[in-house]
C-alpha cells in the first residue's frame, strides 16, 4: 500500500514521492527554547518521532533534523530581566528538552544545527 500524505499546497491527499529513491529527509523547525520543556514542545517531538519510526519501519532511509528556533525578542527580554545573557538562557532550555527526549522514548535525531 502506498503512503499518502496531505499536501497543503494542493489541498489533497497524494502519494508520497521522495526526491531521492528510498531516502527521506525531514527538517523540522524546533522550539524557541527560552524556558523549560512543556507539553506543547513534546507534541511536535512525538509526532515527528512517530513519523520517522514509521518510515524507517517501511524501509526508508530517514534523515531527521530538528533545529532550535532563532533567538527572538522573548529570549532577549527574558535574558535582560534575569541578567543571564542570551547564551545563559537557551542552552539550559535546550538541554532540558533533550533530556526529556528519553522520558518520551523518542529516537535521537541525526542532526541538530545551531
């Protein structure tokens, strides 16, 4: 049975056709890590973990990449209030989220660009 996904551009379910035969690349925009992990962050992580596992179980070679969203005004404002600096704010939140990956039993992604 072919994998069908909803194409938001055509507004129809279509058969999935990768750009390279047998290979799938998934790039997910990550959270804006200005505080500790919460259920909203977990939703995206769990959904794409399930998709990745399903594709791998069907024999696809999947490269899953998820970034941490760019520093935005919320991060800058909070760093100023807490006098921690931007660098002091985002790594702890990123570490917290990565640690919670184990709690949700998600697979480790292959890359996390900075």
